[in-house]
C-alpha cells in the first residue's frame, strides 16, 4: 500500500509540474495591426486602425517679417501705423503653426468628410497711448494676447462636415473664388470676397464636367459687416479716424443668402456669385423709445476668371475678379482689410501741421429720424504668376476699388465734417468718396519640395476726393501722438515689404 500510494503521489506531482510548465509557455501574440494607406482620396491618407475612415494630417509652419507696417499682410492705413511717426512699427514679425485634420468615410451617399484647420500664432505687438508718466508710448503696450511675451493665440479657420452635397459649419463662403483676395500674392487686396471662412449651411449640386451650382445661408456677423453709421452721433475723435458716425448694429435677423455657379476645367475657371445682405440697425438713441430706421437689404455680385495652360510656361496662371456691392461692402473690402482709414504725411498747404488721408467704408449711413442710405462700392483685382523653372516663380498683381455715397449720405457726412472738423472749403469742397489701389510683385524660391522663401513688395494708394487744399481741424489724438491742429486733406500711400519662410507638410 505504501508503494502504491507513493506511485500515485509521484505521478500527480509529475502532472502538476508539467501543467505548471505548460502554463509558463509563451502565448502567441495577437497580430499587429499596421496602419494601411488609403488611396481613395489622394496622397497622405491612412485608415484609422480598426475603422473604414481615412485620415490625413497636414499643415505648415510659417515665419514672416514685414517692413513698413504694423500689420501682417496689410498696409499702414490707420492707428499708430498710419500715423507715420515714432510710434509706428517699421518692423513687424509673425510666426504661425497651422494644423489641418481631414477625415473621410465612403458611404452609399458618397464620402462623409470632416475638416478642421487650427492655427497657433504669435506676432509683434506695438506701443501706443499715453503712459502713466504722461509720455506717449512710455508704458502702454498692446493688450492682444497674440502679441504678449511667451503668449500667442489660437485661430480656428475651418471646422465643417460635408455629406451628400451639404456643408455644415465654418467653411469658405460660397461667394468667394478658390484664390479669394490672393490672385498672385499674399498682400491684402480689395475687389473680391475675403478668404476667411464663415459658418454656413450650403448645398452644392455637381452637374459633371466641372460644372457646379451652390446655394448657401451664411453668417453675416462678423465677416460680412462693415459699418452702419448713425451720423447724428459723429464726433471729432471718430471722424479723425475715418468713422463717420456711431456704429449702430442691432441683432442679426437673417443670414446672408448666397448663390454661385462655377465651371472648373483644364483651361481654367469661370465663376459668377451673388449675395443678399440684410442691414438691421439698432435704435437712434439710448433706448427703444427713440425709434430706429427700417431694415434695408443690400446685395453683391461677382464675376471671376482663371486662365491656365498659358503659352508663357507650364503652371503659369492669370486670375481676375470683379465685384459690385450695394449695402454689402464686405464683399469688396473684405474682413482682413480695415473699414476706416487715417493716414498721415507731409503737408503742402501753408498753416497746416501735416496732411491726412481720411476715409471710411460702410454698408449704410443714416441720421436720427431718417432711413438708411446704402453705400455703393465696386472694384477688381488680378494677378499673373510665371514659373521660371521648378524652383522659382514671380507674380505681379494689382487692385482698384471705389466707395461711393449717394447725395443724401454725402449731405449727412459733410454736415458732420463742416460742423465738427471745421472743413475749410465747406460743404462745396466735401466729398467722402474715395478710391483704394494696390500694385506689387512677389518672387518665391523653393529649393526643396515644400520649403519656400518669398519676398513681396506692395504699394498702396488712398485717393480721397475732398477739394484740393481743403483743411480740417483735428483734435488731440493721444493714442497716436497727433496734436490738435490744422491738417491738409490729401492723398496718401504706403509701401510694404513682406519676407516669408514656409514649410508645408
């Protein structure tokens, strides 16, 4: 019995040990799921592991330096930039990291797409205003977080969903062209709707062969509003900056309605766009018992043409845009441009301290007790880009735009000028109409793929229409260190140089 019991216990121990050893053996690992290339939507897309959704991550890093302006991309047209004195920045810099996230999923309705573009930006600030010591510019630095030491700002450019021809969210306006205000350059040009995306609901019908039609309801605030001026509330301080009254926007009552037809083929592109814009003003005075002007609908129309396959060289392009607006001025003087202008220079009239170019863009103007007078603008821009070889290209560009007030609106504005700024030539010499023009050139060098260095020179001209020799008496403007004095009203200009390095990925 003892022998039998020992054999049984020994066998049990042997099997237990064998079981323990088997448990310690390595288990075959789960197969690694490598990221797969998605070839459905072009280069750079990958399947998100475990899904049928394709993802692409892209963007750019950009470093800019501007000479002759306080603004990135724009001329020195107002504020300390337009003052052209010791408060003006002659050097402005900006750094930006852009991130683009694109997802697409194939469905029985076509591709479902989401797209977002985020930009992290830091730029030079500026000094201005009266410091605590009473010395102008001594302590007052810009309050913009984008310009603070070790600061920066986040911009959300795009954030939209596309499904079955519909677009929901922040996307490019259906009014604008693919090149927007940049036919061959980076400098801001009038004569076209701006690049800046806008919240919208839109539908695009594709008829094949590059022919599409789009219909959209898009936000009008803030991208597509300039000014609704109540001239009865005009002040000397405001008029000196190009603000012809107190801005009098009320709440939004309707979106802007946009329609577009586009033909996009190998030879180039043709586009026609129209937009309707509701001008909804607030009250004449401090409360609702003061009354208000009635709403007035404005509109904008645009024609655009792009020509490719030019005989001058492969990849050469001509882009042309023309626009007309009535009570919808942002479709011409877009949201990256100022809507008020106050530029200073030398005087040619005896007794004048300096010269000033003063101008303003509005959607409408009115006075207390009267209706809105809609503002007319029109303009065009164009650019030609020539590729010298695979590494070098040069663009030339230009733009011209006009702002025109009707006789009733001119009477309102000129009354304020004569009454408030003592316009020397009186109502007969007063004309708030003006023209805005830009010419320039850009050359880019791409030594290796996706790395580009650019130099761009632009000359901007403000052509005001006040009678020759007209003077105004402007108040002290402490923010730009301009004394209260007599100034000659005169055309002004601004020359800007942009230097850029950009790496795309």
